[in-house]
């Protein structure tokens, strides 16, 4: 499901967060200050995207990858793996595109989302890159570039499958460095293609860059050490009627007009495309003014059009609740139609049953009086009566939405769900199967599991089956319950 029009989106990239609305971008000190449903796009403090092949089944790829990186000293003990894409290569090998994020940082995002009274989904910028790759790489070798601050992130793939990932960084975001960066990107891309023995067929460019007006930069002493980064336009956009000059956020860079920036960026992308003799697609950027003398040029609003709710790194329960809210109006209409149909069908079946009973009574009376041979009742009649009875029981069946509400209200602690199945048995009673994890120490996790089960029982559920197991640092559980 794509992003709702009424949802707000926030970019938390390169150490600064901005809420983007129409033609304005508002810097944020706290994301929690934004009220209403929101999508947060973040780079998790500058985490570098990586692509690796790990010797492990796809089910355990993240666990083995985390251990491997910890053993090599590349990440700390609390770091967590955020998977954007993975694919099994046989039974014991997995390709995985991921970022390693410090556990405290990722936990802070989860806490903010949990404490928010509105729906709050958060995504990695590299999940957005993969979403674009998934839609653009239709059976052709495609390069996704994401330009931000002094970095260019590269993602290479074909037919929705990631083949390589890398990052090219300059020592600053000055104009001269940006002009030379195309050579560095070209060398890195050649190395990636040589290792894959492939040929590039398409380049897609997107970006997020912050800038400052030249006059303001000279009078206020704006530099790369400030919150705002330098400006690098990366495609065409409408300029102001007045010829305004913009400056790179770097003391050694010269003034650069917006039209000059546009031409330089077109040349930057076209030069790279000409070097590899492939077409280039520049995602359409927009100019967002920031209060004061800063501005943002971003093409992420187009990149986000390829994003799905399933791409979020948010816990599964948050995604389910978001989808439930989005589907609620349609589910309400559908439920009304179903209930109306069942009610009218029930009335019709009851009427037909009454008519059949009247005929049976008449035939019985005639048979008793005249000892006539009466034809046996249609064998389909008992099944018809049974079906009518089943329709009547449907009126009191628990709704799927009600089950979701009961689960949400019963949650406590660090309960994470991997699977939720709701079925209805022959008595039209809701039977749900929950599979999930509790990421707490064993004693605490066991208590949280008991509290969760107890809360469901208090809401009228009966436990049919309960299995517990442990896996590394978390408690795994499977619950099967029936609504009383």
C-alpha cells in the first residue's frame, strides 16, 4: 500500500531532520513535535549500506552476519542488522543488502514510534533506493545513485535483485570536488561491473541536498561545520524570477547560481552516462525553502512513490495497525455489505424453511387422514437447515478488526510478531495463531509472555496451544487461541 496523501514525511539525513510540506522544509529539533501520521526517512546516523554473501540459510542470515561482523570488530555488541533485501543462494548461502545500526540508535526510533499516539512508520533511505531499483530494473542492469551532502551511495541490481552496493565520499561538498567526483564514481562502478562481469544499461539518480544563499553565507559565516550541508542541484527545477546566487557550504568554494548548479549537475550525470554509453533517468527534484536563508533540493518525493508499507523497518504490529487504519473504511463498507447480505439471505432462507415446513405438515396431515403414501423429504433439506443455522451464528462471530484490537490492547514489553493467522472453526469461532519474539532477558521475557497470555484470556480467549523456545538473545513463542 502506497503512502496516504494526508501522511506527513520527515527526512532525517546527514545529522539533521526536516519536515517537508508543499514548498517548505522545516528543521526539527524533535520528531515527536510533529503531530499526525508520519513517515520518517532516516540514514540512521550515517550508516553505510552494504551488500554481502553470507554462508548461512536465509532464515538465519542476519544472526550469522551479526556474529561475523562482531568477530571482525566492525560493529559493537549492541549493533543490529537492518535488512533491506535478501535472497537465498542454495540451501546454505544468502545474498543480503543491509545496514548495521547501533542498537541504542535503532531502539530510540522504535521508542519514539511506540510512544507516538499517531501512526509513526520509519524507513531507511536505502530501503527507498531498493524500492526504486525494484521498479526500474526490469530485466536490465540498473544503477541507483543517491547523492547527499558529500556522499554518493550506489546500488547495482537487475530484475529487483541486488548485485552490489557501495559509497563514494568526497572530502567536502565544494563545487570542484563535486565535478571530480564523477571520475571516482566511474572507477568504483567499473570495479563493480568487472567483478560481476556485467554491462550497465540504465542509471537512476536521486538526492537530498541542503544549501544556503551566498550573501547570507558570507555575512553569517556559514560553513560546512554548521548544521546545513552544501548544495548540489541534481536535475532541472524552476528557478526564481530574480537571479539569486547560492553558495556551497564550504569556505573554499565559489558562489554558484542555481541555473549554473542545474547545468553542472546535468553535465555531472550526463558525463557519467556517456562514459558508460547508457541512458540516465534524473528523478524530478523540487526546491523547498527553509525559514531564513537555507533551502533544500530533493527528488525523494518521487523516489518515495515507489515505497510500500512493507519496506518499513518499524515493528510488524505497527505496520499491521497502519494497514488496518488505511483499510478500515473499505473493511467497514465490505462488512456492512456482507452483514446485509447475510441478514437478507437469512430472512430468505427462513422464509423458504417455513414454506417447506408447511408443506411437510400438510403432507403429514393428509397421510395420517387418508393413509396415503407420502414421498420422502428431499435429502438436501437437512443441509439447508444446517446452512441457515450457520448463517445465524455468523451474526455473533468476532470480527478480524476486533481480534487486532484485543491483541494490541494486550501487548506489553518488547513483544514482536512475525505471523498472525485468524481462522474461523466450524462453530464460527475465531481461532488465531500468533508467532513472535520477545527481545528481553529470559526471566523478563517469560514474565512478559505470561502477562500477554493472561491479558488475552481476560478478554475471552482460550489457549489451545502454547510453545516456547529460546534463540540467542530472544524468546520465541507460538500461541494458538480460540475466542470463547
